[in-house]
C-alpha cells in the first residue's frame, strides 16, 4: 500500500482538493484528478507546459487544453454522474509507482439497475503528447446505454477564454478539434481515436466548441463492454508546430496498439525514475508514503525533454499563480533533481539561460544594468507579476505590493541554481551554453542596484523585499545580502575558471558583455559588501535593519486580531507588518544554504528565536525549519515540520486564498522541501567543496532510510540507521569520491563500500571506535 493513494465514497466538497491530489502528468502536460463526467465546473483541466495567453488587461496565464477524456453515460435517458445519480459505491485511486488513475463506481440507475463503471488512465511518459484511457461498463440488467465520449472544448479558464477559432473534424473514425490562442495565435490541436471491444454503431455530435461520438449499446446483463481512448494534443510552445494531419496520424498510429502495450512502455520510464530517486524508510509507513507522494508530484511536472520550460509554483495543476515560475524552483525543487536526475536539473537551470533577455529587459525597465529576473516568469522571461497582486478583503480594493519590483533576490536564486548544477555535476557545458553569461549579468545587476555608503565604507542592499513578504521594502535583508554576496563570489569564480581553462571563451565573454570594468567592480563590491552578523550576546542575526525594534508580539495574540480568515497579514496595513511575526524565516533559510559558515550555536540560537515568530504563511516555510532542526539535533521538531510539508497535498490543508486571490493547487516546492528534509535533513547529506558530508539525525520512529544520490556523474547508494551509515559506490562509476561523517573522511573507489559507525542521535559528530 505504500504506492497507492485511495479514497472510497464520494464527497462533492472535495472535488477541487481531489483534482490536485489525484493528478497525473508527464512534464509536458498535467491532467487533474477529476472524473470523466466532470466539466469545467468541477475544474477539469489538462494544463499545457510553457504555453501562455493573455486576454485584454487580465493576467496572463497557461492554457488549459480541450478535454479529450470527456465521457458521459446515459442509461434509459438519465445521465450517470456522481453529481446527480444515486450510487452504491465509489472508489478512486492513484498508483504513484506508474502514474495511473483509476475509478470504480457502481451507479443505481432507474429501476434499480446497477451499472458498474471502471476506468484507468495515464499521461504517457513515452509519448509526451499522448493520453490513454480504458473504460469498462457492466450492467446488472438488460438496458439501453448511450455513451457520449469525445473532446470537450469548453474548458476551465480563470482569465480567459484563451482559445478561439474552433474547428471540429471527423475522418476515418478519428475526431479532432483545432483552435488558436487569443494573444499570439498559436495553434492547439487535439485528436481522439477509440478502439472498442466488439462492434457497435456510432454517430457524431458536433457543436461550436466540442465534438463527441454517440454510441448506442444494447447491454446484456452481466456482460462487460469496454473501449480505449487515445488522445493526442499538439501545442506550439517551442515553435515546433504540428498540423491537425500530424496529430491525426499520431493518434491513428497509437490506436493500433493496445492499452497494455502503451502502459508497459510508460511503466518502463517510471521504473527508471524510481530506480534513480526512490527513498525507502523503515519503521514509518505514513512518512514513507508521504515522501514518495511528494516525489511523484515532482516527477509528473518535471521537463524531461525541454530546457525552455521550468516548473511553475503550482506545477501543472491549473492556471493558479499565472502558471509562473518563481524562485521556488531553484531553492526547493532543484536539489531533488540534482541528486537524482541531473539531466532534468540541467533543463531547469537552462530555462534561466533562455529567459535571460527577459531579465535584461526588466533590469532596464527599472533603470539598472544586467539581469533582473522576473518574480513571476513565463515563457519569455518577462515579468507577469503585477504591482497590485492582492485585493483587500475589507475594501475590495487592489493593494500595492512590492513583489515584482523589490524581490531582487530572484536574480541571485537563478545564479545560485546554475552554480549548484555545475558544482554537483562538474558539467562545464552549462557555463559555456549561457550559464556563465547569466551569472555575470546577475552580478552586474547587483552592483548596479547596491548602494555604497561612504560613511560606513561598505556596500549595502537597500529597499528590498525578502522571502518574508510580510515585511516589504526593508534594508539589508540578511538572506538577500547573503545571496548577493554569493552571486558576486561565483561570478568571480566563473571568470577565474574560464580565464584559466578556457581563455578563448573568457575573452569572448568579456568582449561581448563589455565586462572588463564590471569585473573590477565585482572584486571591490565583494570585498566590501555588508553581511549582517550574529549579535555577540544573543547570537541572533537580525533579519533586516530595524527588525528588532518592531513589536514583539506572540503569534497567538496576533491571530486573535484577525477579522477575516483570508485577510493578508502583510502589505501597508497588514497585522504583521509592524510586528516581528514573519511569513517565513529568511534567516533560517540562509543558515541552511550556508550551513558551513555558521556554528552549531548560531544556528540553534536563530532557530529558537525565529521559530515562535513564524506564521508559516508560505508552504515553503515548514521544510526549512525541518532542515535546520535536523542540523542542530532537534529531530522531533524536524519530524513534525517534515510531516506538515510532505502531506500538504494529501490533506489539502493549506491556504486557499490570500485576500480574494485563489492560490489553491499543488505545492511542488513543498514536495521538494519534503525530500530535502528527509535526505539533506534527517540523513544529513551535504556537498561541500566536492566532499559528500553526512550528518544523520533520524526521527525516533525511523529505523533507517535508504536512497541513491548522483554526484559528479557517479551514483552511490546510502543507508543510514541510528548507529551507522553505509555507502556503496556503483560498479559503473569511474571516479573515487570523498565522504565525511564527523571527523572521519574516506575516499570510496568505484564498486567499493564503506560503513561509518557512530553513537547516539543528534548531529553525527561522534564516531564509535
């Protein structure tokens, strides 16, 4: 049962939650976990990666494709639907091992006839624009059954309609629908073929936006009737247009092979994914499933074959957050792919290369040089974030926010991600293919943005908003300054690497970017950039200038003042703005990212100080507290925060609104955070200057955790228990790799293994023997 998510019975109040919870996808498109008879009213959607559209002055958002799985059953004139029809039983499940969704419903039709409907579907990981579904119908009595199945073009849109110029066609038993997007006139075409178990007559139902085939079945009692649907979707997100003829040809070819053949090839891809990424926890079945489910959610939205798309903040679960890519990808999702699937990690960081011009345009818009990456990035890299992102629940007026123009750390996050990829893989090509240019342009932006304070003889980063969005336009946000400093550092390291090893590339880059003077600027700024330091008495690092002077109110007291459950706590008049209550703790995240720079005492003091002052208004927050809690030996605290993160999409217990803005959907950053809490936290894995460090701190109920990691193109299997850490180097590895636990460092040769033994729980500093 550690691979199966299941719900029995039907609760209409959980339709939206289950749409997120039972999602399937393949990185190119995501299909929500709704039932075949559902429509846009139940938020049925097939969301396409990388294709966006804007209507009028509304927000630009991703496209939801026409629904090729739409199926309506009519028995003796009555439509069978869980929304309106009595039913004897209902079960729906998701197999996260092979990404298949199943439903089994027994309807009670007029006259007491029991009609059982079974379906299974998957979004192919073999052919990324193909969806396959199998349906079986069994009636307890003889009856006349009509099946209407086809393509529903009346799709769910938040700020649409995005599709226009609908054209329906039918050719040789295949039906099709062609549309174009409103803004850029990009084609979206969909074709559907069907294979029946036996001969039945059919006709076609065509309207302005949809096309269905109507099939009449004279059902015999106890006999099962079945069909398989093959749905191909083509959309132009990368200038690779396919005509309707091409899609017809594709779906025609697909329909010549059975459901089981397609499923088998699809499953091979999933077996490979789990072979690379699975984590096995002994002693805690709940944590085991929650972690695997989190990884599943990452797998279904990861771009496996394109480096021109990335992972949006709500994955492919719909149009929420404009389908935009945030800093979440680099900071919370990238680590999972770095350790398990470096090829996917490369796609994610190359997305920033392909959107560099958009970042340059944004920097120029605000009067700066270099690259200022979009807070909400879409296909071109231009910022989709508006200046009025939230509506006040009391006045119904839009609120001015400073996400778009003051969250400058996004450029540092982009540079951080590219450098992380290079450090983990040793793959210099990412630098040659544009990564170096991104890093240098981000560093140039920060030099352009920063202030040099003559009286203090230092550079400061003023007027910014950190990840803690409850406090806008602050000075010297500790997290932001640390990331700016890292950007300058890696820019200089990049230049040194190129100048030493690839002088021709170095000279070309300096010339093209006119970077000679900027290099000197980087050196000077890096040496004089202000970095907030721990207070000598309390060891607490002030989150930003003046933070300690704000009202130090208890979180419970602040929440007692809330008048509307959806009111925004930040902004100009938010309850938290003038207090020390945080949306998420920037300082704690900084201590995780730069853990080797700070002592155990400093990390402990800051964790204890900021934890009671953090409201966790972001789904990104809990995993960071879990990570640092593990680092300082607070395994029980870490476990509670891990569970909160890993189960967020299983329970549906997350913020659904900020002001009047709906922010529901899946939470891929939290999914990545759950993996980080388990591997980087509880197992204590950390890469530092090429050495893999282990610092185990397992939860009390965990007997062991086993997983694989990839470092520098090499694969290693690691098992950590309460008393030992066993590491095995794969036989196909070509290089030795250094590992360290506590004070002991070993070099592991290909095909060899080593066991570290240690005593006690905590931070793994004491070795036995």
